[in-house]
């Protein structure tokens, strides 16, 4: 029988059947509780619960900035008796439903269920300040039966206050002009004891040209009220701010903001912004305010912080080995190993990684190289399966190539697929109504008669917040690199370059990376096979594809093996480095090259150096 989790009610109810229920309480810094009741909903038809009474749920008055405590009542195995076997607890920054459960982030190491009726709690740490989080829970029994989803519990982490005191100056009217001078007295109403924003208290004047003694000349003061602090491991942050002025009310102030050395934003009344895809390194966020008289805060509010993303590398074997996915960190420490397909499958896989759920955490996407249905599978880095779909239907068995690209700029990557054999058809899939479905018109990346497969990559080549799709031939018959961009409901070719790798005519390997750290991706190209392992870098300039730097030979010892490419910021400097492995059945090592000068940063071994394997590899964040 499927287990059912029961929440306490504030009064005795008649027999009902309910979802598991989560109740939230922020971690306490001080004592003091405020009541908040979360009610159950009737659901499971397979069990009628007896009368059941439980406690009122409470949430702390003083919220933590980076952690939330979940509390709930332990379910039974069969109704409210016995003991469930396991919990699944997931969270997201958008509301969770049964349809979106698979895309929510699972919490690692949930507690073992207690006997039915006992109170459970779990501290969820490493969250971002001033961010709404949504949580849901499912339980399973010893037979693997999984309950329906619980109610959705939500809570917002507290904002970090910057600074402790905000100067708030008011000034008397200017005195009459005497001996060419006017004076006034200014007082900080907040009594901060600082004079950073103190207005001028004297000025030159002329009796012949009198000034308005009562005109508003006191500038407002700006304060950042929520921002990341110290070192952060996620790429997405929320910033909030406010302002104070002696005349203009806070809601009537205008603000301008900027990140690092980027330009100031237009003046706006908004008081918060979410910034995505922050890179490794030091960052500073700035805000200034303007009152209705046009006075601008002379002392810009700012906060500095460091980003050091928790990055993983993932590798799969392209042919001749078990369908094993290996996930490890930059130090070569294995984090997870799992099989993507049946263990008897030996035709190899393609693997890519990226954020499909707008939570700053990457999923791993895998597809077979042929010999079975062309099934695309989405996993989390812990090996748990999120979703599967058949982009070319159940009859297609000749292999699928992959890329991820946020083609519409919504901060969630779409899955791009192309056939390894057959028509040069490229399709784009997104998660809609609880499943992956084709969301834009498909297009041909080569002439319709071309049948040797399409290589894919995705990246923002012009820093407009939307990714382009880059295609190249995966076999003989073409040497054309093409770039496509979303226009309306379909993709349109915006640039192309022939003979991209001179006479290489056995397929191209392509990836993208922001090698300069300027939010603009470059295109990295190499031969798939039967050619020297030359790496070449290109950029999009308007509608032209331009070569940026001299060629680099990734490997010296193998003449015509080809190359496999991916990218990651290996040295945490905010600039992507590129990773290369052999395109032939040689040692399965991955070499990391510095983006600026092609110097070697390290060598990673995902499999035994005694093996002779071709690897597909990618990087992501978690």
C-alpha cells in the first residue's frame, strides 16, 4: 500500500486522506515564535485515515539569511501506523507542483523517517539571502511505493542589512547673503556619527543674483538592504535597496545601479533585481538614488563579494564501454558514478550539462550514439533521473547529438538535438506542462540531402542575454559552420563560414566558452576525427565569423586522432578555460588549457589510463 503522510490539524477531523505536509520554521537567532498554520489537502484514495490531531506549526520571528528549518509529522507505512522507509525532499525558487517535481532540487541525505506521528525537522543550509524558497516532500515504503506530493511550504530568507546606520540629513534654510557667503545647519536625523553624505553648509553668493534660500539642495542617501556576502557558490543573486531623503518620500525616489564596470542602468523606481550567471571572481554591486529635485546621492552605496562556483565535470564514453557517467570535481575526486542506460549497451553516449530549472544548479543530459532508441535522459549530478523523452520518435535508433542553449533568454536552457545519421534536422525541446516537448519550429542545418550528422553547440555570442545555436557537419560532405538565432517562432541563420578548419572533412567538434570574461561567448572548433588535433577560436562580429587567434595543437603525440572539447573556469578567474581529450581510441585523459595563452592547467583522468576510450565531457554547477 502506498504510504500517506499526515499533517496535524488544529481540530479533530472526520476520516480524511491527505498528502504529506511540510511546515516551515526559519532557524532561530533569538527566542520568539509567531504562529503560522499550514493545512492539509484531501488526496490519496487508497487509505482512509483515522481521527488525528497534531500541533500548530510555528515560524521564527528572527529569520536567518541563509538557512531554513523544515518541520513535519512523520507518516506511517500504512496510514498512521508503522514507519515509512524513506523521504524525498525537494526545493526550488519557483512554486513546485506534481508536474514540476522532477525539476526541483533534491536535498541530499534527508533524515530516515521516524515512527508515525513523531515530529521531524531538517535544516536546509547554504541558501541565498532575501530569496523565496518552496519545499515539497514525498515518502516511500519498503516496496518502493511513493506517496503523492505534500503541500507546498514556502518561506523567504531574511535580507542582509547594509549598512547598520544610514545617514539621513536635513538642513535649515540658507541665511541671507552676507559678505558673499551663505550658511545653513545640517543635521543627521539618524545620528550615525558619520559625515559621508553631509551636505555642504556654506556657499558663495551674490546680492545681485539671489538664490532660492528654500530650494531643495540636500541629496538623498542610498542603502543596499540585501546582497550576497563573503564567498558564494551559486551564480544567481538578489539585490535590494532603498533610499532616504529630507523632502522626497522613499517611494518617490529614483535609483540607478550597476555591477562591476558595466554601465549605470537607467533611472528607475524598482528597488530590487535578480542577477544571473555571475562568474567566478570578485564583484561589486553599486546603487545611487535621485530625489524629485534632481539631487543625486554623491556617495554611492556598494557591496563587494566573491563568487567561487561549485563546479563539477562529467564524462561519458563515446563507444566500446558500459554506459557509465562519472562526475568529479576539479581535483579529480569522484563524486558520483551511475549508468545512464542498460548495462549491456556498448555503443556509447553524448553528454552535456546546464541549468534546466532556473535554480542555478546544472542537470546532466545524456543521449545514445545509436544501437537503441534515441532516448534523451536528464539526470541530476547525484545520478537521480529527472525526465526522459524521444526527440525523433521510438523508431529512430541511429544516435542523437546534444547541446544546451537558452535561446529565448529566460535563464533556463533548452535541449537542442540533431541526428547522428539521417536528415540534418535540428529540434529544440523545453519543459512544458510536465514534459519535454518541441517548442520551436525545427530547421535543417545543412542541405536536405546531407545525411552524416550534425554537431551542435550553444552560447551567447553577442551578449544580448539569448544564446545562439551553432551547427557544423559531424561527417564528410560539408565544412560549413553556421549560426542560428531565434526570431519569432523559429530559428534563422544569421552567419556562416565555409572551410572553417581548412581541409578537415571528417566532421567538426564545436563548443562555446566566454574565454575573455566579457559575457560574450567564443566558438571553439576542432576536428572530430582523421585530422590533426588543432583547436581554433572564432567570434561573431555582426554577421561575420572571425578567427581570433593562431591555431593551437592540443596534442603532439597523436597525429590524426581528432579532438573532443568542452569548457569550464578551471582556475576561478572569471574566464572560461577549455578542456580537450583525444578524438581517437587513445588514453582517456582530459587536458585543461588556459584560455588566454593555451598553457596547460592540469590533466584529469576519469577512467584508467590503461583504457583506450573516446570521451564526451562537459561541466556544470551544483
